[in-house]
C-alpha cells in the first residue's frame, strides 16, 4: 500500500521545516540535507563496523536540527521496561 503525506508536501512547498512526534514530544528536521552530510551518513550506514544503535544515532544527529538532537537522544535512552 502506497501512502502520501500531503501535509509534509505542502509544508515543504511553504518553506516550513518538517516535524514528527514521538513519545509526546515534537522534533524538527532540517529543511534540506547538504550533499556532504548525506554522503557521510550513507557511508556510516553502510559500514559493517557500525552498530544499529550507532547508525540510528548518526541518522538522527544528521537529520534533526541542532536544538533537538540532545533531547531526542535522551528520549532514545529511556527504558520503559524498568520499574519505577
């Protein structure tokens, strides 16, 4: 099944940065990805020495705006399975 996000498409045309919500928090993505950063990200993702956790962090550190990176990392580190 193919889906389309017309809100994201319209936001991009209006020059608004895309956002997403997770864990009740909203995060903002870069509006554009410079080629050098995209190329570096692809290299990290293809590297056999990169763990899934490191690849995930590298991806979000690359695509999120600087102000949201630390907050997102903290959210990833939350362990919902712990008691208390």
